[in-house]
């Protein structure tokens, strides 16, 4: 190479620097390329200097805001403000220091964050008659992170002196893997008691206060089953529930949380009233249940 | 067929001036469930406020609105339950005794199947202030679809204008398959 035939020290130094043998120099400035707007972000391209010391890091810096991004070309700069116009410069850095900034890029204006749809309807069911028993959703889509279930349900049980709550279980599993805790307020009057407690392990979950003795009673409940497809952890659940018994008497409000002692993905959910087989009362005609998927 | 996204903003309202009767009318009937997220600024000079909701402007009759609320206050007894079988409105949250102007109460109100005309409407809420947390559930006895909701800090919607300017009410519609 012609450059090796000269004895000029500065040129020799340049050769040494370009091959990384000198340890005293900082890199030359990169050449700015093109900036492109993104969603609350931008990318900027650059070309590293062909002569001079080797750079180990390239940094793009916004103006305004001095928001930075590092990496190889193209560099992504995140956390920009949508609707604001930005230009960018790029610097090169090695152990000896940082180069002067490149010239500024073209101006770009990122868009605001558009969001990602994350809440989807999976299935709905309306109980067609009082003679139905267990309501179940099977082959539940496994592409979401959490399940939300919204219920408005009545009971067919009208026996005097009491009733039983809404219950559910998972994966058709009626073994003793379900535990839960709750706080429950009920009664008629200006001030009545609150109870709290926990149950388990049992073969299914209670998710609502007692339906008492009134066939006109019904309840609503909103469930979250978290991380339901994760096969490396046990499954947790929580819900808020309200019960109405045709008047103030015995109406109540409750909040539950619980654990399903299984690492299996949840592929089916079963609902019923009373015992696991619905023998003391079924979900009333017109009861409605909807299943939603929430992406993480 | 891929499932559709079904959680949509249908109303966002910031209270422009203190009021005791805030109405959100002409609610879309295209969904199955309503979720109302509210952040209410107290304009009361120095007392706890109960917040109330009325559906379809219905002032009702006996047991038109039934709510059971359990609440807990810091450092106090575990909880109390207050049941309201009022005729004119549904009891929501409580900002707790001693709350002053400038204190915030935040809450969520769920009305599952609000367009259902077969039966009455169940309501679930939870929320509170820095001084009390609570959960309420109950019923609105009307069988018509809910097309409007209104809010007050007084059960009769006749008291002082204590829902403060800057309070925020956001309504979402949720649609099932």
C-alpha cells in the first residue's frame, strides 16, 4: 500500500490507529445518515469513520430532549414524544473518549403510541332453561395471558331457609386442589357484620355468597384467572361478587381470591350452582356467562 | 375466526364546575357490559361524602336501588357493612369522615348486561379514598336497558354541589362474542 512507503509519522500513526494498535486516540466522528420516525421512537443510520481509532460504541442523541440510543446502524431512539419534531446526531466512543458529534440528521416527527388491542371476546353462553346443569367452556383459546369471566346468574333453588353458592372448577378437575379466601358482607340494616375466612382444599371453588332461599335472587361476578396457560406455576384467581335476593334481606357483597393447585394450562372452566353436580339447584334460565381473553 | 377486540372507550367526561347532579346520557347500547372508572374530587368543605348513582333518571320506589357496602378504615375496626335500600339512587363509595375539599375518591363501577331487558340490573363497585376503602354490590330494579347514569354526593341529588370541578368519569363498553 502506498501509505506504507512514506516515513511521515502522522500517516503511520493513522495506519496504526485504523488497525487499532494505538491506544491514545479517540474515534473520528461518524457520518450521519437518515432518520426515520416511528411510534414514539425513531431510527437513525450512520456510517462509521474509515480512518482513525476504532469505536466501541455509537450513540444517537435527539434534539430537543437529548434522548439517547446506542447500537449499530440503524440506532433506535425510544421514549420520544409523539408529535414533536426531532433531529439526531451520532457520536463514536472508545476507551479514550467520545468523538465530536456528526452533523444533524433530517428532521422527523414520531407518531403517538397507538396501543395494541389486548382484550378479546372468546365465548358467550346463555342458559336456555332451568333444567340445565353444569355450564362449561371447553377448548379455551390458549393465546392469551389472563382470562376474564363476567357472570350474571340466577338459581332455580327455592328451598326455604337457605341455599348454596355459585361454584366453579377447572379442567373438569373435581379433586381437592382448590383453596380460597374471602371477605363477605351481608345483611339488612344500617350496619351488619363482615365475615372473612378461607376454605380448602376442596373439589371446587365457591365464587358467590349464598343464594339463600329466593328463586328471584341472582348474582353477578367478575373473575380474573391469571396466567392461565403457564405450565410452570400454580394458577390463581380472584373475583368480586354481588348477590341480590329480591330485596335487601340477605343481599350481600363479597370478594374472593384463590389457588388451583395445578400447573396444567387451563383449557376448560365449569360453572354450576350448589353441589358439583348441580343436584340442589341449577343455573336459572337466562343466566349469562361471557369469557374474555387478555393479552399480556 | 380470530376473536375481536371488545373493550372500547365510549365516553370521557371531566366535570367543568362543581355539581351535585352529573349526568352521562345517551350511552351506547352496542355493548354487553359497562365499566365506569371515576376519580371524584371532593368540593366539600370538611365532611365525608357518600357518592350515589341513578340509572335512567329513575327515582324509583321501594327497593329500586339496593346496595350493600363493606368498608374498612385505617387503624379502625376491620370493617363495617352498610346496606342501603333507597328508592332514589344507588350508594357507591364513601370518602370517609374528615375528608376535605381537595380529597379524591377513586372507583370502578361495573354494570354487567346493562342492555338486558329481561331482568333487573346488577351493579358491582369498589373504590374509596385515602381514608376508607370499600366494595359495594347490589341491584337496580329497572328492567329497561340502561341508557343514562347520573352521579351525586347526595342520595336525593338535592344537596350541595360537592362533586368538584376536575372530577373525571370514563365509560368503557365491553362486548362479548
